[in-house]
C-alpha cells in the first residue's frame, strides 16, 4: 500500500509541475503514465486478494 501511495503522490506532483511550468508538458504525460501504472498495480493486487469461496 505504501508503494501505491508513493506512486500516487509522484504522479500528482509531476502533473502539477507539468501544467504550471511552461515547456514541461512531458512531465504531465509522465505523471499520467505513472498514475495509470499505479492503478493497474492496485487492480492486480486487489484481484489477487479476491478468492472464490468453495461451494
């Protein structure tokens, strides 16, 4: 969970810097990529935790 929060903070910071600073649009793109990777990581971790109940 700490990795998720760290990547989320990094994505937000990169996005803010990319929007505010002129000529640093690529940081916004990198922030979005990090955010998407973070959400995929979270989805994989939550998917592994779900276990089917035996019938």
